[in-house]
């Protein structure tokens, strides 16, 4: 039986949200909807708030989300689908709302069942301290990549 190596390339995760440190204002906050703000503070995973620098908080969040996904993603689904040997990728896109909850989660991958599992896991993330722009909580878009290898 083929073995599956779940390799979450969450080095990509580190960059996933932090390459998107801009937030689009809602129509009620600005006259020009295309205007972008730079976030003052990125979201912080529970347990990472005490880190002293923004980079340390980002790394902590990346590490904790990585562990969260690795523990909860059901790789048996991959076994059941009998994929040929090779490397496969699932991309997950979602937003963290102003209260720190996951909204609008979507995934793209080699099979709908793998996408559904990715969305299921991401929707179980605990509340995250939301990102802020101009001192106020904002909704922020994120994406991350998960790589699977079948050997």
C-alpha cells in the first residue's frame, strides 16, 4: 500500500497572510472602495500575544496553525482516493473577520473530498485576535498551501 507523507509547506503559510498585509476598506469607511490600508497589526493566534516583535508573533501564528492543521487533517481520505505517486497541492483561501473567526473558507485541490476536508479543518481554527488597521479590528484575507506526497 502506498504511503502518504503529509508535508504541510507552512513555510508558505508564514508568507500566506503576511504577503497580504493590506486590507480593503468597506464602502462605509471610505469614499473610494479601491483604497487600500496597510494593517497596523497582523492577527495573532491564541498563545502568541506575548511575543515581543511583530515578526515573532507572525512566526508563532504560522507554527501554531501548522500544528493545528497537521493534527486535524484526515490523510486517510488521500489513501482512499488511490492517487498515483507524486506531489499534490491544496490551496486554502479564507478571511479572518473582525472578531477573529474564519469566514468564506474555500479550497482548491486535486479532488473535491480533499478540498472539503481542508475547509472543515480551517473552519475549526480557534478564535484569533483580529488584525488591526488604524487601531480598529479589520477583516483580513488569507491563503495557504498544503503539499501532499504519495510515495
